């Protein structure tokens, strides 16, 4: 998408990712990688006794899927040579993601600032949802930088 067209789409939802399944083996692998083995993530018997009723994904595991979701849903900027994750202005974990759930994200372009020619900051309002649930699981304002070829 041309930069000028992207500028004209501020405030619009520009994409929705495919569904990703967050199953127990994935949760366990994430626990091993991050050394976060809290029982609500890894022990189905103990987790069944909590208000969640089952194991749930780590918030950071859920959040980490934004990269793959962005590849699905964010339009490629014409002339882009590189893009980087610049950080977040806001992240909220609004609901748990139970083991076995499928999640996806919706991306709305909130802001676009051309810092200088070829250096563009994009702010995305991201809403991540779990299939069949009314309440979103994550809401975030995510910042991406795009570097474009010199005109």
C-alpha cells in the first residue's frame, strides 16, 4: 500500500489475522523458555480449582503472537526495506486465554507520523479476541517503525 493511501486510512480497521491455537504443549514450552512455571499455566489439576477452571496461557505468550498476526493483517508499505517493533503505549490483558483456545487480532491504524522521509512511525490499536468469547483478551496500542526506500 502506498504511504499516502495508508495516511488516508487512519482510524480504520485494516486487517484481521488468522486464528492461532494456544494449546497446552505450547503453554508448557513457553513456561520452559521463560522459566515461568506458575501452576495456573502448567498444572491442569491445580488450575481446575481456580476461578479459571483450567490452565491459561501466559499473558506474554498471548502477546508474543502479535508478530505473526501482524504479518497476516498489517498492509505492507510500498518501498518498505525494514520494519521494527518500537514498543507499546498501552497493553491490557482483559481476559484469560484458556488452554486450547483460538485467538486472533484486529488491527486499526491509529496514527501515522513521518519522522523524516523514509522513517515512518505507525501506531496500531490492536484488539485480540478468543474464538466464541465476547470480551477481548488483549487491548494494546502498538508502535511500529517502517523504513522506506529513499524517493
